[in-house]
C-alpha cells in the first residue's frame, strides 16, 4: 500500500478508522482486528459500490483497507435535526431514502445490514450512502427495519414518538406493520442496552406506538 498521511482518527467500536490524505486527495483507512474481517467488508463494499451506494475500494492489504472518502451530511445529524424541528416531511424523505438503500443491499448481496447505526450513513446527491459494512451478515430484511426503528426511537430529539413519521414511512416502504416486527424491535432496543431515552418501559412504549399505527395519527396533535 502507498503511504497515507493521517488527518484525523474517527470513532469506531470494532476497528481503527482514519481519515487520511495522499497527493491532495482524502481517503478512509480502516485497520481491522484481522484479515478475515477486512475481507468480509471489502467484498460487500465492492459489490455495492457498483451502484453508487457505497464508497469505492481503493486498495487493501493484510488487515488494512483504503476506501473513497464520501463528503456529505451524516444521517444521524439529519435525523436528529428533523425530529428537533418536528419536520415530518424530512423524516419521511429520510425513511424513503434509507428504504431504497436497503433494497439495493438486498439486490446486490446475499446479506442484510443486521445492525443499523445512522452514524454509518452519509447523505449525498439525494441518496443515502453506507460507509460501514462490517456488520453485514445472513439474515432477513425485517431485521434491518427493526434495527432502524429502534435507533430512531432512542435517538429522537424530544419524546420518542417525535420519530414516528420516520418510522411510519419506513414501515410503509418496507410493506410491514409495526406489530409484524414488534418482537424484533424490542430485542434490538435491549441489544442497544437502552430502554428508551426517558427510561420508559420498552413494551409499554411499543404498545403505544402500535396503537398509533392501528388507529391512525393526527401528527399536528401528536408532535
């Protein structure tokens, strides 16, 4: 691999990630725990990059890989801003774009994302682009929807139900009802080791949201 100058270190729970520079161009350099983990992500990214929904793999060797640097707005920030402003339209747009991204994954790989973290997605040119595929694995698409919903619930600014326009649209795009994946959402919330932002019981929170979807919601009164 050629030499890269480290610009900054980025947060990651399972590997070292750096923003690096070479000849005036920025890249992302990842150092994995082992070569197997590197190969897993490189193979997934290589397939999805053909669609424009993942960065290009520049080079890789041993337990290291270099990727194209994608400049754009972070999905986590965009989502929290939309819930803070009670911006239903933006929440629905973000949900639609995430659903499109997930369909691309299912069409070009035999895997699902498994664990959805909005910080691992960038919004650029009207699409959501994944920048971390280390969690990809065998599974079912509804697991991704459940994971995205649990993330939305605990990362909403304000009350948990402020995120419901996003959740409702994601379910619509995925052709699912909340009750269909209620157990998966509950398991995902517990896996994140967070019951809810305000400490409410997970089952009570999800039961309330299920009733909202079944009975319809006046969003102006709710948020």
